[in-house]
């Protein structure tokens, strides 16, 4: 098995794809007017129009209704990126914060309300009681 992507369903695919192109700094590859992918070295964020839900099972997914998942991206410098994102992101959940496990994290919401975490791992302020997670891709 190979994990390849996470798909987000939206009512406004052009708006959401445009947002992710700006925050990720990559261009989307469009498969159709209802589906686009934004790829990185380790995974793909797929964005599908609400019209695609009926192809799987009508009513099986609802746009802008995520209350559990966080889309996460490993970045080189979350603090510098925060300054750049101030002109793009309207809803910051927090400012760059050092988490107990050592990562520096920035949480914000995309235009559909999905949580996004940009993080930079391995800061010296790590709580010595917390064991580091071995994967470099850990949140």
C-alpha cells in the first residue's frame, strides 16, 4: 500500500485551488474543471468540486464541513512564512508556536474552514519529558 493524497471537497474549486497555490507556492495540475492536484515531494493535495461527490456516492462528503482533520506541511522556516502568509490567510488559529514535542507550528484555516498546519521540526525548547517522534514528517 502507498498513501498518495488527501482530497478536499469544495463548492468553489477555483477559490480553494487558488488559495493553496499561493500558500504552497506550487501550481495546480488540473484533471478537469472539477478536479485539481497540488503536488509536493512527499504527497499530493487533491481538490475536488462538490459535483464529483455523486461519482462516488451521492451525499457521502459535504464541502466546508471538516471538524477533525488537519492538513499538514513541513516547511523550512515557519516564522518567515507566517510573515508572507499575512496577505493571503484571513483566519489564523495561532501565531508560530513551539509545541511540547519541539516543532514550531502555525495553524490557520483555508477559505472553506479546513485546518492547515505549517510546521518546522526540532527546536531546542523541546520539553525534556516528551519523547521526540522519530519521523521527520511528524506534526
